[in-house]
């Protein structure tokens, strides 16, 4: 059983599809990158998988159960973790308090989570709203990991961050998959870094799949990847 199984998905807003006929799977311990230019439909795809948007057509199964007709919080309880683009932290709460919200119900203790991001250790009593962008993103990732998800979705981890911070954060995605067996679906604008940590990748352009294959193959064929971003190629 795939952790995520998307078949023939059409997704969008008010009945207008911005993603069309998408097939996508994520297996246990696997990192899959969903790539493409701005407006390609990547975030729409994640929101539909999470149950925050209803699918227009097609099927989405998370951890063996359909998403259609299921509320987002119930999908999360199955074991879906979601790191959204806007980070969704409680800025008036401290780092420790934000982490405790993620690690409640006897999941991962705060002390264990901080091992992934030791930079957060001296900041435990600082309010999240006073952290730098990179520190906030570390906290968002740490909080998501603390719930011990079976499937983790990460939307634009690098948004607004310096490349050196991105180089620190993205390898954690790979470690989470390798060490916990969690499947990861990552949307990322830093294509080279995403392909370096991913097993497979799918490229969307204007809502359609234009490339899909092994991450290493795409990384080696720069011309194919570039043409895929323009919607002019397909990889079989």
C-alpha cells in the first residue's frame, strides 16, 4: 500500500481545474519532489491531498483511505503532517510551547525533536514571532516531525530564506524519510537541492504533468529539465 496514491486528480477552485489528470504516489521511506514554476498548481495539489480543498475529479488516498468527504483534521489524525507555505506558527507562544502542541498525546518529546534542529535549543523560551525566518521554518519543521507523521508534506520550505539556510533544512527531509520510514512529498523552488534529496520527481507546468522520473535522471539531464519547466517535454 502506498502512503499516498493520487489517480487522475483534477483540482482547483470553484469548479475550475488548475491541476489536471495528476497521478502521484509516495511510498514508505521515500522522498518525492513536486516541482514547477509559480502557478503550476503545486500548492493546490497539497491542499487537496490534505483535505483543505475538495477534488474536482479523480481519487486521493492517504494511508489507504480516501480523502473525499473527510475533514482535514481527521486526515491529519491518520498520520499526515503538513508544513504549509505560511508556516502557521503561534507567534505569541514560545518555541517550547509551539513544540508541545505538536508533540502532545505522547508522541515525540520536545527534547527528542530538538536533536533534529539543535539551533532551537537556546531559543526555547523565545516567542515564535521574534525568531528569524530560518528559525521559524526550523520550528515549523520540528513541530511537524514531533507528531511522528507517516506521510509528511512540505510546501516551499525555502520560501524567503537565504540559500545557506535552505542547504541546512532540506537534508533534514531526507533524514526524516531514512530514519523514520516516513514518506515525504516536498514542493520546492530550489530545484537542484530538491532533486539532491529526492528519490523521484514530478514537474508540473500550467497544471499538467510534463516530466516524471527518477530524481537523479532529471538532475543529470539539464536540457530536459529546463524544457519541462516550459511545458515542452515528457519523460517516460
